C-alpha cells in the first residue's frame, strides 16, 4: 500500500472497532494478531477490549512493546496477566513485572513457559511472594537456574508446610513431625551445600548465617562429609577473616591456631577440639592422598572424644549428631551397594 491507501485502511479498521458486535472485533483480532506492521492504535484498542478479543492480541501481537505489556500486567487482571505469560518471547523486564505483581496463575504460567528469560532477582522475588504455594514452589525447585540461597529458603518453607499439615500431625504427631521435617531440611541443605557451584557458596553461606543455620551441628556435618570449600567459606563469614588466612590455618596451621580460629567463630572451648580433630583427619588424608569417607571420619571423632562426651553434655550432643550422620551414611552406602548388585545382576 502507498501512504494514502494505508491511511484509508487504518480508518476503515478504526471504524470497525466501533461495531457493537464482538464477532467483528474478534475477527479483527484474529486477522491482526500475528501482523507485525498492524496499526498500533488498532492493536492497543483491541488489547483493551473484552477478554475473548484482547486475549489473542495480548498473547500474540508483536506490535505490543514491553511498556504496553507491563501496563497490562500492572492492571492486576489475572486472566490478562496469563495471556502475557503465554507469549512466546517475553523480555526480562516484563518477566520482572509479572514476578512483582503477577497473580499466582500468571506466575505459574510464566514459569512453565520455556521461552521466557527470568532474572535471578525475579526468581528470588517469586520465591518471597509464593514460597508457600505448593505449585509455584515445585516449579521453582525444578529450575536449574534457581539461586542456591533461594532454593534453601524454599526448603525451609517446605519443611514448615509439611510440619504444619494435618496429615503429618495425625500420622506421626506434631512434635515428632516437626523434628523429622527439621532433620530433613538440614539434610537437604547439606546436600545443597555439597552440590552448589563455587561462585554461589558465599551467597548460600550468608543466607544460612542470617537465618541462624550455621550452627555447630551444621558445621560439623559439613566438615565430616568433606565439604571443605563450604566449611571454609562459613568460617570466613563467621570470623570476619579473609579467605586466604582461614584456608591457610585449615591446611597448614597448628592445632593452637585452629583452636583459636574455631573459638573466634563462637564455638565454645569444649567444642573447638572436636572440630580440630575432624580438620586434622581430613588434612592427613589429603596430604597422604589416601581414600577417606564420612564413615571413617565420624567413627574416629566418636572414638577420640568419647571421654569428653562423658564429661560434657555439649560435646555429647554434638557427637550424637555425628553418630546420626554416620548411621545415615551407612544406610545410604548399603542402598548404593544393593542398587549396584541389582544392576549387575540385570
């Protein structure tokens, strides 16, 4: 079309927008939804029409800019937000708007859309808003790009939800249910700390520190399982010392230096020797390049500090947790062995 013909066509389309029959406007939406050079005024008018007409335009039209989509999201209408979430191409800024003000259904649809780029800060905001919603929480858990500290926070909220569910309370009792879910959360967090990439370790450590999770029990679990990088980062966060200094003490420092380091992070004088022993066991294995596992570390700890546990309740409680870790490790080793035998037999 030349300019005059285009102007006449746009005038005709604008006139059709005034037709009282929704079938006419629906036909317009169907014809123009996928046209990238459709008149912007007509598209915006159709996007503000009744839901049957507006939905097709909002979901498909390439004429709608990010600002238009953000305004639609900000309107607060869940059905329109869902049409935005369905779009094949959705920018980071529009995804951020949905994360901030989107309704549950729209956010769930956005998380299901494989063509959407969602910033890490938006994923964090979704977790803050909808962490108690099982469907949203499940979708977030399935994402490989979910920040580790957000994943851990969701683990905590899942534990709270399980402990408070009527089924768990009726099946195993309220207090026992809380204990079981608490132990499960600790176990899940430990597994997360073992698999997190090195760049995300500081963020996870800081999150755990702020939430009060970096307890002696958690730290001894991390050390006994050989997660030295995470353990060192935790000590750095708690002590305020630089990373090089902390790692130097852990790798080559004398026992007195290690004991002073552990006391600086709030470990009582009777608990520090247990951590020193665990550190020395892993250090010796590393220098000798010998194989060592969680079972051996926990066994040696319990043997070496049995007398201390008999005298000191705090040490006894810490070693009880170490023993629990050893039993869990042995059960997992037995399961792995059984699975290996089954696979070999097959």
